[in-house]
C-alpha cells in the first residue's frame, strides 16, 4: 500500500529545484566564503546571491538576513541575543504554546535572571491579547510569539500584536517564530513592523539544517557564539553555502506559491476532516474551526474518542509538551493506521464513484504536497513510521 507523508509540519520533501541547486553548488564550489582567494570568492558570490534572493522573497533588505543552522538556532539568537543586548532587568513575554525551541530559549533567559511571562491560550489556541497591554508595563525588552502554532495550527494576529506593542510606553521589540507560517500564509515581513523573525528551510521544501533570521535594521543583538565573524558577526561559523543556496531557492518558490497552495491545502484539509467526521462522528477537531481564517491551511489536529494521548497531544497546556508515555505512542500508532486506511478508502471511493473532482483531489494529494512515499528500505520505513496526523515536531 502506498504510504502518505502527512507530517509536513515536521519536515517537507526537498523540492526538486532546491535539490538541483544544492547538487550544482556542492559539485562546483570548494571554497570557504570568507577566504579571499578565487575559490573563496566564488563561494561568496553564491552566498551573497542566496541572501539577496531570500531577502527579495521576504520583501526585506539583504543586510537584514542572517543564515543559521535551523529554526531552533534562529529563535535562540533572536530571543537570547536580544536579551543579552538589552539592559539587565528587562524581561521577556512569550506564550505557553511556543515550539519547544521557543520554550527552551525562554527557560535559558529565565536561568540567566530575566523575568519571563508565558501567556496562555483558550481552547482554540488563541491568545488573550489584552494581556499584552496589561502585563509588565515598562520592564520588557522583548515579546516573542509564534506566527502559527505547529500542533493545532492556530495563526496569531501579528499585525494586532505589533499595534498593541507600539502603544506600550516601553516599546519592546517583537520576535515571531514564523517557521510554520512561511509558505503557508502570506507574510509581508518588510511592512509588518516585526523586529525579528525566524524561519527554517526544511519546512518549505528546502534542505535540513538551514535557518533564516530576519533582523530589522538597527535592532541590536549579541551573538551567541564567538568565532570568525561571519553573518555580520551575529552568527560566527563557516556557512554551508550549497545548502543555503538551495534554501534560498525553496524560499523563493514557497513564497511565490503561497496563495494557490494555501487554497488547495485548505480544501484537502477540509476534505480529510469531513471524511474523518463521517466515519467517527465523535471525533473532535482541535484548534480553530476548519474554515476559520486563523487556522493554518495545511494543519489538522484531532482527538479520537477514548484516546487520551491524542487529546493530550492537542492540549495547549505546558505539561502536554513533555515526551509521550508508552500508551500514548500506541494510540498514535493507531492513528497512523487509521490515517493510511482513510487514504486507501478515499482512493477506492474516487475510483468506484468515478467522481472526477474527488479523483483529482486524491491524485493531487498523493502526488504533490501530501506525497505518496513509494519507497522501501529501513530509513524510509522509519521515516514513514513517524507519520502522524497531529504532527509532533
Ligand atoms: C514552530 C516551529 N518553530 C521552530 C521549529 C524548529 O525548527 P528546526 O527544526 O529548523 O530547528 C519548528 C520545527 O518543528 C517549528 O515547528
């Protein structure tokens, strides 16, 4: 039976265009982009072009782009780098539902003596924004809130957050973890008023191990490492030029395709939800309503009846983020089985009914985003076995 990769919130397949760029530069380049000799200069040209391409796709200036090793590092550089550059005593406001990278950065900030407030969310994963007006008047350096939640798919209202922060007398900087948002919802970074934003290439068809940090011009950051002064001194360490070039290609394509892709994912997600609901009437949808504007178009998170583990994965409380218990793993594996069965039935139904629109949609599902993995072998089997409906990322 063909396997469906439904876990694009964990990682996406490499785009063929990004793969071609990666292999081309891997074969062609041999230099260190900081070297002054010819091979170094050749690598520098490719790195500069990748920075320009990324900046253009995001609508910002190339000096505002810092390449890192991934979303996690970008978030740490934004949060800890900002706090280290700020006067001591100024704190951080973040949320209880950040990705573990954001939660971890907040813990490190707290361990370093910074006051940290973690805002809660309601049952749909929405923030009580008025808290931003009330909390910590006069003593904040940074507010860090994800653009979109990786578990239940709630999209937070970044323009409203920026507006609220601008009205505060202490005018804290604003960082957003936009790892799940880029390529899935339109982002107008340059005009957004956001000071810092984190991205990860492997969430949008780029290679693993490349992160992007947007740092608005003039925002002060202290580097987390000391070293060779790369990335304007903010992220020392020799850049992985072929992977960065591939990441830039993926970012450009993902941004250009966001609107049509989002519409198609939204239809597929709604179809999957309706199919689940048809077969399991008391299945529960977590996060905003299926057709709500503030739901990621590609993300579906459900609780199945009598499966505590599924409900707890979807819970937004801090405790639910810890490692799943063995019984939880068993329930998630049932969910995987169900999901593959659903996919198989959907294909059959499409054929039996001869419904061209369903057939086209199922076809699309298995050939594009929710790609059919027809591979075999241990590594691939392992990858496929990690497929979950509610991505654990
Ligand atoms: C919202 C969010 N932030 C950060 C990360 C971490 O990104 P990376 O895997 O590139 O370190 C992830 C990855 O799952 C994520 O979903």
